[in-house]
C-alpha cells in the first residue's frame, strides 16, 4: 500500500540520550512504514519540554513534526509559551494532559483553547473512560468544547481507551465536524478500528502509536489489518492527518 | 483465523474463570468439530481432584494446562500447587499462566526448584515488563507469549534476553485481534527460521512433549 503514514501521537523525553532515541525512532518508523511522527514532550515544564521537542525535530525535520505542550496550572506562562512554541519553534499542534488534575473542560483551560481557536490549530488530549470514579479525560467532555471552540480540531488521544470510552468518543465525533479520534492503545481490542471508522466516519480517525511507549509496528498493524476498505485505511494512516495539520501531501 | 493467516489456535474457555470443570466441558463441546482449535484445560487446585483431572486430560488428549491463581484465589506456592506441578512434570505438560495471576516472587521461588516444569508466561503488558524480563532471565524453564507485548522494541528486547526458543506468538483473541502482532513480527527483521520458531515451531515442540 503506497500511502503517506503519519503518526499523530508520539513522545520524546529527557530521560534518554537524544541520539539513541532518534535512532530507535527511525529504525521502528522505517520498519513500520511510518513517514512522519508528531512528537511532544510532557515530561518536563512546558518551556524546557518544548525546547527539547524542537531540538529533536530539528535533527530530522523531514521525519518529525513538533507538538507543543502547556499546562493551565500556569495560565500566563502558558499563553506566552504557546506564542514561543508556535511562532519561534515552529510547532504545528498542541497537546494537553488533563490527568494532571483538572478536567478537560475546566474553565482554567479556556484561555489556552481561545488562543488555539484563534489560530485554528489541532489540540490533542489524552482521553480515557472506565467508570465514573475518574472522568477527568472522559471523551464526553469534548462535546461542549467542540461547540465552544469550533475552529479547533479536537483530537481524542486513545479514543477513550475502553469500549465505554470509545462509545463516548464516537458520540463526541458525531456531535460536531471538528472532533477526531486517535487510535493508539496498549489493549488493542479486537474490532476497535472497525468500530471507530464505522461510528465516527473514516474522515475522523487518525493513526497514532504513543511511541516510544508502544511499538509503531503493532499500532500500524492494527490499521493495515483492520476489516475496513482500502480508501479508509489510507485516510486513517495519514491523509486525515495531512488535512488536520495543513501539511503538504 | 483465515483472514489473519493463522492455521491453528490454542484455546481455553473463559467459563473456567468461574468454574474450571464446567468451562473445560464447554470448551470440548465448542471445539469438538474444529480441528484448527486445540483445547487447553484449566485446573483449579483449590477445588479440583488431581486424579480425576489427570484422567480427563489423558482421555481427551489435552496437551497443555492453564492456571488462574488470582481468579481462583490460591497462591502459586509449593504448599498449594506442588502435587499439580509434580503431575505436570511427570506428564511433560506445559503450564500457561497470566502475568496478573501471581506474585512474581512466589512464582520464582516455586519454579526455581522445578526445572522440570515448563511454564508459559502470558499477557505480559508493558507494566509487567521490568519484572517479567528479570523472571525470564532467572528461570530457563519459563517461556513468554506475545499477545500483550506491544512496547517499543519489546520483541527485540525479549529475543536479546532469552533467545527465540522461548518466545511464542499469541493474540488473546477474541479480546484482541490476531493480525497486528503478526504484522509486527514480520516487520521485526527476523530470519525465516526465527519467525517459524516464534509463530509455530516453539509451540508445536511444547505441545508434543506431553502424554
């Protein structure tokens, strides 16, 4: 299958040697057939994490796309950091991580989302839902966000990560045209890709791996071997990401 | 299976989680006419009589056993499973056990005195990987099944640590699909011989030892 493959969900970390990480990334991406990966760093304060991600991308800008990370815990710094990350470092989208303790639709996030809405960028968040005991990143929270911030492309990392979470994620995708579902999961339940494409539409599903936590070969394999039509596979593997990120095909 | 390119599958019944004996009967009824499904019995040392179980295994020509210590509420310790391990060793039947089903130290302490029992560690998620790798290095009679090995370079790490002879392809179907791990294996720069060993040869060898 000759088609662009873009990994929408990958991380770099300060815990490793950058050159070792780069070599491992490229080795696995080449083996999996991945052309480009969107990388963020959520292991550090926003400034140093974004700088690290930018340095990593700069080593192979033909293979990596920078993703900024900010936290609403420091709202004024967050807005300055987004200016820096997008205007100086060339980041293409934003990652937030609500499991730091604030639910995804907490008003503390709104200045960040307003900034993103003005720019019309993609915002990806970790999402999961298993029960009502923990709903910080429940996919249903994106239904209101997508309406309130309509120029943001909302990307639900892991698509809720459980059958119940996936059901919420598909509801969110059906609720508006600006909600996308990202596929990576360490569980990889049988039929997940088929369900997401059926429930959200083939234009709304994005391949992601969660590298270097998970192996891109397994995660690409979930798409390539799914029981969906070839045009849908091509969209999920990369064409949708090109559209969302505004990349040259 | 046909779509994924899987010829045969070793299967157990999840009914065994609540009642091992009933689940094994359900399994036999379900697999009876399908030669591509190879039945695996589950034993519960807390409730099953070893003599009766051994007779059933022999009569049905079952070639592997699985235990669920956590689900069935018994420890994987000598005083709980010793007679069952002696029987497995005498019959050369391999034992499957999930990574969430036991205390790693208990399994280590029990198996280090039983090098004649072959155990397959299965459903090894990335959260288990640190201790599972140490356990595999420590116990030469411990094998690993790949259904949940999805960490970056996880398969390569296992092969470097214990070699290809103790690594088995598995899917956890129908909870997980069969094909993605095969896709992963076929893109892991393995030789044809290594692929054959992991995808079928090692399991065939284990299953043919018993009886």
